[in-house]
C-alpha cells in the first residue's frame, strides 16, 4: 500500500493510503457489531465509555483514567465512567472498617 502524501503521521490508514475518517470508523464499528450479533446501538463513544468503565471496575485510579480519556476536569471522568451502585455497596461492605471488625468477630 502506498501512503498518500500528507498522510504519513496517521496510524490508521484505509486501503488507499489515506487516514480513516470519523465516519469510516463509525461504519466499521457498526458493521462489526452486526457481525457479532450485537443488536444494541454501538458507536466509538460506546467503546470509549466501556473502556473507562472496565478500567475503573478493574481498580484503576480515577486520575489515571482522567489522563487517558483526556478530561480536563475530574468531574467529567466521574460522570462519564458511571459506577454501578451494586458494586459500590459491595465495596463498602467489603472494605469499610466497621464491616471488617464485624467479620473478625465471627
């Protein structure tokens, strides 16, 4: 494949040697979703949100996620990553000092 002049700095190129556009990436994601049998609406934003949520649920630091997502304000990251309340309750139950003391008594 020949890289078109002016396209040398792009990581992802199409078969004609030009960079992938936002529209083309959206089309590719939607096509792959259909092939995978995903019926839910999916977009690059969906993947971005899933990435951030998986990092958070895996224990990644919120500041690190903020940096990876490119958010200026931590509040944006907090809202964007949407923490499941059931997992929050589980974490509180598991790690809160009073619960730990109760567990030690048993």
